[in-house]
């Protein structure tokens, strides 16, 4: 019996309901690609982080609240939304440990923002008011419908699996990469110049995308390959 790779998925948190929750598309995309997704507890206990790192073959850093600007040494402005100190604390420890162990890592939406900030980059706290409002980055439902294109870097691993210059993506975010971490390289860019996908060239697999393949993997031919590549490296 072939064992499926176990992939730890960061939970979403709802402060109003005092609950953790999960979007089914994160699990669905991983499962369809042959992985076994497991929702992780929110913890900053070092021993627990060590055990989580050893038991999982890869990690999905999910969407959610805004990244606290303190992570990238900035002051929180009035355009920054709700933050999650519990997630920031756990993900900082987990990302460090997972990278040290060279585990496969995929970030989606908040995931790309957090990974960039944790690795020394900075963020736009609100794209329309601080950067550009020329294209929509925060669509209304349904979320599986593409609303803008991204151009793909020919030298990137994303181009290697999709083999196309541009793809259409869905978009649901108001923050994004301002200064790119020196650990990362860009893989895709929106027409307004916003970086939409990144990877770490010195790691086995550390990718992150700003769009939402978890909403579109069942109907978009360019979404499932991202999950498949991630699970293959897990």
C-alpha cells in the first residue's frame, strides 16, 4: 500500500465565533493531487512545532487575516485590516523549521504575503490606496471565475509546468508584495506590476501564489498542476 504524503494545512480562524475552520478547496486540491491533508492546531509551542514538522511531508500556508505589519517592521495603518497574532506567531516558527528541514511549502493568498514578510520582504497594507487600483484584485463571488491575467516568468518553475506566457486568475485580496524578499524570486506578475507568484530557488519546493487555486482547481486547467507539483514534492 502506497502511503500518501501528509500535508499540514494552517487553519483559518474566526474571532467572532471563537473557532478554527477550513475552506474545502484546500483539502480538495491536495486530495485530488494525491495528498493527505491534515488541519493543524494553532500553536507556538516549540516542541509541538518540531513534532508537526517531523510528522508532515509538506505544509500549505493558507489565506486569512492581514499579516501584522510588525513582522516587516512597519507601523499598522488605518487601511490594514484584522490581523491574527496567533497565526503570525505559529507560522513564523513553522516556516523557519520547515525550511530548515527542506519540507515542501506552498503559500496561497495570505500565504504568499506572510512568507515574503517572514523572509525579509515588505507588503502593501492596502493595494488600491497605496499602490494601484487599475485592475481589480478583490472580486465578488463566485470566486472560481478569473478576473485578470498574470504574465509568467519564462525562467521560473511555474512556466516549466504550465508552459504558457500568461494565464487568467481569480483574485481576492487587498494586500500584496511591496519589496520582494531576497530569498525569493518572482514567477508571475499582474498587469499593474504586482508580484503574483514567487519561489525560493535554493529550496526543494517553496512556492507561493497570490490567486486562489483552491477555488478554481475543479474547472481551471492551470490550477490543478500547482497542487500536483506541490504534492509530488511532498
